[in-house]
């Protein structure tokens, strides 16, 4: 049942169904049992990083990670895991951003 629900969402998104996009953005298809808060926050941060977002979006994603209980070392490990895709220059930028957030918090 659950799998068919997600398949239908993917089909509708692939067709450019605006209602499906709005539903997905609202989180209508989110099943909290699939990802814990820490993992979901890390995934969102990875998306922000991969999209080369800077400033408020990046810092909000870092804050969300910390609010979910993610330690800075876990964020660094996530960046390390996706660095082959990011490239070393972007990975260094991300790590510098994390250090900036940590310095502001201290």
C-alpha cells in the first residue's frame, strides 16, 4: 500500500502535476517512520549543499541539524560522504561554513 502511494506520487511529479508538487512540499507524503529527525535534517542539509545554497538557507539547514541533535562531527562526516559528488572546493566551503556557525555559537 505504502509503496503504491509513493509510486503514484513519483508518477504525478514526473508528469508535472502541480497538485502533486504542492502536496509533496507540504509533506503530505512524509512518513515519519521512514527517517528519524537527525537523518532527515542531514538529508535536507545535503540537498542545500548540493544545490550550492549559501547564506540563510545553508545556516537554517545547519541550525535544523543541531536542533535535531546532530553533532558538528556528524555534519562533517556527511560532507565527507558527499564530497566526491561536490568536489573538494565546495566541500571546503561547506566545512568553513560549519566552522563559522560553531564559532558564532560559542
